[in-house]
C-alpha cells in the first residue's frame, strides 16, 4: 500500500500536523503515480499556494464585516431613499445567507445558491436582480479596498 505524509498548519495550535494519506495499492500504481496523486491532494487542499499562510494566520474578513464598514462609510453619501431601504434589505436578504462567510469564498456557485433560495421564497426576478446588485457592489468594494476595514 502506498501512503504519503504532508505538513499542515492548524489554526490555534503551535505545532503542525502530519496526516497520513493512503494513496493506493502497490500492485495498481507505480511510485511515481503515487507521488503525483499525493501532489494532487496537496494542490487541491491549497497548501502550496501563497495565500495559504495568510489565511491561516489572519482572521478572514466576513461579509458582515464588509457590510458594516459599507454602511458606516459609504451609505451616508447615497440618496436618502437608499439610506432608508438598503439596511433593511441587507438584513432581510443578504446577511442571513452571507454573514459568516469569508468574502473571498463568495464565488459564483455561492451566489447562485443564494439566488435559488430567493426564488424559493417567491421573490420576483426584478427583486432578485436588485439584491444581487447590492451584493456585487459590496463584494467588489471589499476586493478593491474602496471600503477598507
């Protein structure tokens, strides 16, 4: 049986883990194939990416953090009707789904799941489009550091 090890940082612990991964039977694969399979596993976990260390040492910026900063810094400069309506819409539609998610994890699939949930609630296409626009504005603002935290 081929097996492999790799080091993995654990948030909150001083020591790293060395998990054991079973790669396959020796009869079914060569050593080179086993090594490539282990490299693929490590790649899928994102352990060799530059952002991995940053993610493990710096707490993630959540959607709630960005939304709060946006409401404090950007919302007062918008039209009065926007100042009145947007916080309630965000509290009702955006925050329940995205509040604890790190901003960087909000990908197309996540947004599509959220939209599917809005459709199940019975919201119309125009309503969903306006909520989606609010989400996109907040996400792009955080990524471009328009509203830095």
